[in-house]
C-alpha cells in the first residue's frame, strides 16, 4: 500500500499567493494609517496642559536630584 506523492496544483498555489500578497499590501496600508493616527494622538497629548505639567514636574524632580 504505497501512496503516490502529492503534486500541488501550481495554479492554485499562484492564486493563493496572489491573495496573500493583496492581503499583506492592505495590512501594510492599514498599519501606515494607524501609525499616522498614533503620531497625531501623541502630538495632541504633548500639547495637553496635564502632559506639560507632568513633564515639567519630572524635569524639576530630575534637576533637584542631580546634587545628591
């Protein structure tokens, strides 16, 4: 009882490969859009008064501990 070796269908492989390529291109585009949204949100956060307060407080804390 010997099994014949499996021979993949080259056309099916090409079709599957093309689908994956298109999928990966869409994923790359979505990642780029999300990266841009993240950058915009981070910039908005940096302009926030609360962020500025916390940043200045951290800088003062670091500057006051330099003389330890």
